[in-house]
C-alpha cells in the first residue's frame, strides 16, 4: 500500500529554535516529493524535490531528499511565531497524472 | 501572482441535495485536480483532469461525483446526492504540466452536509 508518514505529529518550540520535520514514503513510481505549509486553508507550496542529496533552500527553510532511504527532511532555523502551521509532505507518484499522496502533517507551534 | 480560486468558501446543504463546487485554475495550467480533507484527516486525492477528460480517479470518486470544465476557465466538482460523510474541505489544484510539476492549491470549499 502506498503511504507517506510524517513525524512528529506535533511539535511545540520557542522562537529562535531550529526544528527538523521528517517524512518517509513508500510509493510505486515515485516522481517527486513536495512540502506544503497549511495555515488556515490552502496548502501553500514550499519545495519540490526530485533528486537525492540536493538541498533546496528558501530563507530559513531548507529541505533535502534521500531516494535510497525513502525520506525527506524539512528544516526551519530561527523559528518565528509566523512559522506556526501544519507542514504537509506529499509524494507525486504513478499513473497517468501527478496525483499526490499526503502524510498526516506535522503541527508546529512556535511560542514567543 | 496567479492563484487558484474557489467558490463558495463555505457551503451547507441537506443530505441528498446536489452541490457544485467551482474552481478557476491558474490560466496557463493544463492539469486540474480535486482533493478533499475530512476534518482531522489527511488530504486525499479524488480526481485528475486533462484535455477535457478524467485522467485518474480514486476509489472515493464514485458515481455520485462528476467533474466538468464547462468553459475555458472554470473547473467544477458536482456531488449528485450528498451524504453526511461528504462533509469535508474540498481543494482544487492545478499544474502546468504532468511530469514533475508543482500543484498549486486553491483556498478550498468547506462543505457541510446536514
């Protein structure tokens, strides 16, 4: 069965801390792994990863993919209260189109 | 910056009624998707649409569901006879191309079936 598993399920940190969110997957015909940030409604795109070992960065966020071990991490340094959200990992895989399978998400709460 | 839009933002309906959820994908995108998220659960794939026909659909997307691109801009999801368990947030997404392209999500429609 295709699946995406995220850990931890939730995380509470203080402003300025660094966090690492994990995503492991088992899917057939892997195409890419995507990270989204979900605050109140729509998942907002963060990163798409297709190649192993190449770090993608955007400001304080970075992510890397390991296609051999089938996982990805999302790092957030110097966290701010505005980083509080659910972070979703999704894998595009198989079939005729890039349907996404999502993990349950990691709820990050950043306290002042 | 172009974005996916959805209407309505909220819809309350009675069980057995038909609902139509509307989406306007990003204008130069070619692939369109519907996902749903039941409260407290994962985002789940429903259907993908390309070149005016369904490309793939999940087990959830049964005969009660249909999709349509009635004109050059709108993409709709119809639920023919709603059930209580259809209550969820429905997200529309679009992408420029199939292979290795990012899907961009709309703000969602919160559907509540009473």
